[in-house]
C-alpha cells in the first residue's frame, strides 16, 4: 500500500526517483526500494516524504490512491498543456509573419536602391555622352 502510494504520488507530482531522492536527501536506490516494497522510510523521512508530496502521513500509509483520481488530474494537465502549445504555435506564427513582412520590406528597399542607382548611372552616362557631342 505504502509503496504504491509513494510511486503514484511521485509520478503525479512529475518527479523522477532521482528528483525525489534529492529532495529527501537520500539516494535514488532508496526510493526504488520503497516503491518496490523492499524497505520503508523511517518516521522522520516519512514525514519529509509526505511534505514533499504534499499529503499527510496518514494518506501515505492509508488506502491505495486511486489511479482514477490521478487520471483525472493527468487529463486536466494534458488539456492545459495542449492549450499552451496552441498559444505558443500562434505566437510563433505571428512572429514568422512579422519577420517575413520585414524581410520583404528590406528586399524591396534594396531592389529600389539598386534600380535607382542604376538609373542614375545611365542618366549620368547619357549626360556625359551629350556633353562629349557638344564639345566635338
């Protein structure tokens, strides 16, 4: 019962065995032994474990935590995650569109600069040739 509750609550919080071990100042293998039912935490560690998992000690020691409750929480978290992904995609698209517009603006300005400088060059060549004809 305790081993099942520890594992279920740890996963619900999104902790790996390593992360939970760091929070409790134990090694990962200790968490693994608790979850396999090979050993149990002492009273002091049990209290810290309950605090980290945000439950009471009696809940840890009590009846198994229903997977159904965990599944409902997981479903809600999944929905929130999907909404955040959609928001991030929209934001990304907006920035891509803005970037494309700015790039287009820069390219058009460069094109106009090249065309006008070429036009000025042709005009100056024409003026030079007319000037040369006048002096002939």
